[in-house]
C-alpha cells in the first residue's frame, strides 16, 4: 500500500506543478499586453507550450507507473504415459491348402 501511495503522491505533485506553471504562464502582464497590442496574437506559442507540456507529462507518467510482466520461465515435467494395452490374441483353426489337400492348422490372430 505504501508503494501505491507514493506513486499517487508523485503523480499528484507532477500534475499540480504542471497546472500551476500553466496558470502562471498564461497570466497577463502589462508588458505582454503591450506586446500583444503591437505584434498580434501569441496563440502559436501557447499551443506549443501546451503540446510540449502534455508530451513531458506523458513521459513522466510512463516513467512513474509500474510495469507488469508475465510469469517467468517454468520447467514442465512431462508425465509418463501408461503403456499401451497388450494386444488381444487367440488361436483359430483354419484349413490351409498344402498342394495335396486342405490341412487344418492353428493360426494365431491378434487385434
């Protein structure tokens, strides 16, 4: 909880500093009013400051937030599979031609 609290306070501090600096920079002064009257608008400079501030804020946020990664490498122990079932075998009687006639023989059949 202490770790999250410190990151939140850092974020709040950075956001507060950015807001205060933006308000101070945008506040009109007498010299700025005279310059504006003679030169014209300084909207481009304000836009560049806002874009630059947002970019720096994004960089600060990316550096301050915690990064989470997946679990590390793990060793997998493969389980030994049981042996395949033994074939079912039996003997059958079959008549076989031996050149002179049919002779009964026992033949082993497996499935």
